[in-house]
């Protein structure tokens, strides 16, 4: 149980384009979903927290207009990187939680912006 | 001082060794303590979850929390090459947010 999927697993896009990443909880309903970013050899940095049907809460320093989060249902959240630039290249990971405490992570999406 | 400190290693041990991984923290509000395992280019996998002080054992893994010292540990007995990964400690208290350590890269050599 507690399986979280992400799609796509890897994406390459050109600078200036937008990319959408999906995060799904497959066998449970997630009250809260989290989006993280991880640079090579670094730990996970929380970008935003989202609850179904409400606006996401962004961490300090994260541009909400650049990283659009939509939590449309209890099993799906999406992260859209708008007008992507090479510095946005990173490993993006989502997690989902039922209780708000135990978080189950997706396999991650590697974004490369050329 | 960072909220969570974790030695990044790398740590290299022979197969069968006992591995000890540790984190220290500064925030007294932390009540929930986790250990995650992350293989290269994959998402973290929850290994152990502990509330407050004490020990928790699951197979070859034992998690210890000492709140008085603000110190948590993960022990791996009879380590296997398949245990080679980065181990991340994470903590929570007062909110849903997880605060992660930097992770310790472990290699178990056959």
C-alpha cells in the first residue's frame, strides 16, 4: 500500500516552454500533497504544500507564478513549471499524506531544460 | 546552526557489518522522526517512523530517538550490498512539514 506515482519520470524541454508533472496517490486518498526539489548531492527542499480544493502554500523564495500547483482531487496534484529556464533543471519529487505526518514519496521527475 | 545536521559521508562498510547512521537536531518541537532510504535517481522510501523517544525495531533496522540529547540513530545489522543508498533523516513537529537532513551515502561492499 501507500504507492505514489509521478509522470513523466524524465522530461527534456526547451527554454521558455512549460512543463506539467503529475503526482498520483494510487491506493489511498491524500489529504495533503507536497512538492520538493532536489539538486545533485543535496537534500530535499520543500517547495509547496497543497490540500485538495485549496490554494497551495509556497515556501519562502519559491515563485508561485512560476511553479503552478493544482490539487484537483484527493489522488492527483500537478506541478507546472512555466517558462522554464536551464536553472529550473532539477529532480522534482512529490509526496502524499493521509494524516499529515507519514509522507509517501513518488519516484521523482528529472527535468532538463535546454 | 541548521535545524537538522547529518554527516553526508560517504560511508563504506564491508558486507555483514553493523552500520550506524546519526542525526542531531536543534528544534525541541520535533516529535516525529523518520528515516528514509533513497536510491540513486529515485524518490525516498520510508524505512522507519518513530514518535518521541525510544527504540523501534523492524527486521535488520533499529531506530533510536534520544530527545534529551536531540539525537537520533538508525542501525542496520548484517548489512547487504542492496542496502547501498543514501539515508535521509527527517523530522516533524507542530506542522506537516518535514525537515530533512542532507543524507548519508552508504556503500556496502560485497
